[in-house]
C-alpha cells in the first residue's frame, strides 16, 4: 500500500482514557470535543490552519467564557480523523494512505483547511496524494472507494466516489499488461504485469503470469451493493464484454447469497473466511439487483446458477417480476439444464404438490415460445422409420428438452397430490415432433398409474392417449402388452403395432438373408479351397436361421393371444343377459374393431407363412454349396 509522509516532529500526543493531551510543555487553552473524545490543545496551531477553527475560537473568546470549549459533532471520520488533523496542525509525523486519505480530505474540506491558511495545507496535500498515487493504483483506488461508504455524502460532494469508480472501471476495461499497477494474485507476490515481479519495489527480472479477464472479481466483491452497482454500470459504459460482467455478478451473488452454495462440496469451499451473511431482507434486495444487472442473453451464466437464483428468490419471497425474469432466463437455455435443476421444491404455503410443477410449466412455455420465434419449431428434428431412429436427436435442443421433461414427469409422478390435469398439461405441452420415441413418456405414465390406482377407467384412457403407440420401441411394446395397469384398448393397440414391428423386422431379415446368400456363393467361388471361409459362412447362416425362428415363434404367440382374445369377446357377446353389460364394454373399448384387426393380421401372417418355402430354401442352400465344393 502506497503512503505519503507529512510533518517532521516527533509524536507529542498521548491518550488518557477518553482524552488526548499535547505534551509540548505549555498548558492547553482550548478543548475540542468530538463525540465522546476530548482533545486538550492550543489555539494557535488550530486557527493558523483552519478557517472553521479560527471562527469558532474567535466566537468563544468574544463570549468571554472561562475555558474555551469547541464542539465538532459532524466532522467526517469522527475522533479518529480529527486526531490526524490535530497532528497535521502541529506538524507531527503522519502517513497518508489509501485507507485514511478520503477521511482526511473530507475533514479538511469541512474545516476549510485551504492554502489561504498556510501553504501546503491539508486539502492540497490530500488532493495531491489522491490524484498522483491512489487513483493510479488498482488496490489503492479500491481501498479508497471502500472508505467512501462511511462518509458517502461528503465523498459524493467532493466527487471522490466518482473518481475512484472511473479509475477502477478504466483499469478493469484495459489490458493489465499495458499498465504497471501491482496486482495481488490471490495471496501471491506483488507483480507488475507490464514488467517483472517486484520485491520491495525492485524488479527481480522474473516475468509474471498472464492475467485472466476475471482477475478483478474477488477484489470488487468486497464493495457494498450500492457502490458495486455503480462500478458495474461504469464498466458497462466502458465497453467491457457482457460475459465478463455476468461472471462478476455471479461471483458477487455466490459470495453473499448462502442459498446458492448449499450444494457445494467441501473440496470446493474457499479457504478464506466466508463473509457474515446478510439479513433476509438484504439478500432479497441483492437478488433483485442481480437480476436487474444481468444482461438478458442466453449462455452468459450457467443454467444451474439461474436455477439457484430462482430457488432462492422463491424462498425469500422476491417480487413477482424478479421471479418471472428468472423463469424467462432459464427458458432461453432450458436445453442446457439437467433433471436435478428442475426438481425445485414447492415453497408455497398451500403445499399442493411436493415439487413446483407450475414453475416448470412456465419455463417450458418460455422455451417453446423462443423456439418458435427463432424458427426452431414446426419441423421434426428426427423421425422413426420402421422402428429405427433417423436423424441426430441428441444434438437438437427441442429433443433434449423433451427428454428432460419426460424424466421430470417420471420423478414427480409418484406424488399422490399431483392432479391428473396438471400432469397431462405438462406432458402435452411438449410437441409431438420433439419426441422421436415415446418410451420416456410411457415410463412416466406407468409410474403415475401405479401411484394413483384410484383413477377411473376414462381418466386412464385419457392419460394414455398422450403417448403414440407407434412410437414405442420393441422393448416398451413388450412391457406394455403385459402391463395390467393400462386400459385394454391401449393394450390391443400396443399388440397390433408390436406385430407390425416384428413383421417388418422379419421382412428385413429375409432381404438380408437373400443378400447374404448371394454374397456367400460369390465368396465360395472366389475362395473354394479355403476351409476357414466356408466355416464362417456356415456359422453366420446358423445364427441368422435361429434369429428368424425366434421372431417367427414370437409372431405366432402374439397371433394366438389376439385370436383367443377375439374368441373370448365374441363368446361373451353371445351369452344371454350380457348384452346390456358387456355390450357397452365392447363398444367402450372398441373390441369389435380390434377383433377385425386381429383377423386381418392373422390372414396376413398366414399368407406370409406360405412363403416359408423361402426359409427352407435358405436352409437347403448350404447343402448345395457343399456338394459343389466336394
């Protein structure tokens, strides 16, 4: 810390309790009271340096009172500052530093210590030190600005606060390597970024490390919120990049909002002592100011940090506008969130649900509105063709959000207080084209049905209509066909589409078999004398044949199940007295339509089975090839 020495005399002041005495050998003729402290001094050194002291001493003398007592209740800096002023008036040695220069400058102005009352008076000395030393150094400018908080009206009047802020903003917006002010690298040695490491002001020749753009984050975090806001505004005017400003705001918020660090591991905790946390009202004010200062731009801060701000805002009961802004910020980059971020507890007094589903609903709507506005919506990023996923859904934001919401639905589904309309609304908000497969949605629906067994059959059907049975994978279809919680209508649809998928797969296998057969014959003609090639062909043919047999058996089993179901339904329909009861059930579940579908599928499969000679030909071909080789 830079300093400036004033005076030449040895210290002649001593303190006794709440009083200071000047031990010059002469009895004091004036007592100056500053707060609870009294100073027993002499008139001449004071009136020869201060216009205010001159008038007050003259006024007291004219009144003819015994013992001259002067009260200075409003002096900036209080008794500690007046002690330095008195020492300056007596010519005693003292040091001007960045920690006391603002107090002394304001006190000198208050006491009118101009050059009219002596050359090199306190006003000119403090101004010289401020301009030539303090404002040219980052650390000293920061220290001086911190002291302005205690005497802000006086510092504002003299524009000391403004000058310190402009000095800091200029240095933060410039490349540190162009300047020679010292920077403390988190407890390391003093460095001169434009030159070399310094030791007692002497260059050592060692080159310092390059400074990163965030080198000033920790330093300015020690400022109070009003001064920090003004500094950030000045930096924005200087053209500092928005991502750097956002990084500083993030650092400041994490330092003074304890709720943002609740998930920080012990290894991430700072080695320095944490500041005393502000009151809840101060935290609320800080959070709202951080929201106002943060630029409304995607990707400037992490989504996890924004969710932390939103969670803290709900706990502190921040203003609705603040909460709404945070939800919009998260909606802009919802594709960068993870499931843990979305699981925000419900902090409302009603406690309807365990998690705040309404908040996630609003965030999702913000994301979809922005996606539509930017032209991202309306076209499917990927599709399902013959049971195979086409496209690159993992790189599509809307697809990532759909997968995230499906995972969220599965997490909140066990909540018995979660009403069906709220669950349906959130699930239906995601566009159909955003889900290449409905496996995640099916899992969430299944969990909801399991946790809400009291749902009526119409409600179950309405819920299951959210998913498209054609977009279920083969594994999901197999699970759904055996799921007793699903309505019968949905199970029939699943069985139907599962048959279609299996038949499509078998047809593809036949095509592959023909291609493999042709390639094996060509390969055997080219390498007839190679026994290893023949053995490989035989093994691959056997594997292929086993796979086709398994799929054919599965299709047969499904056809039998569908046929048995059709027969049972028809039998129930023919029974006497059951028309009133089971007839309505048949209409309700659409059994008549499904039985026709099963009959059609049965005929199709039987026609396909007539082409089994093709499979037998595939089995006979290896024998023919063996005869050729012999």
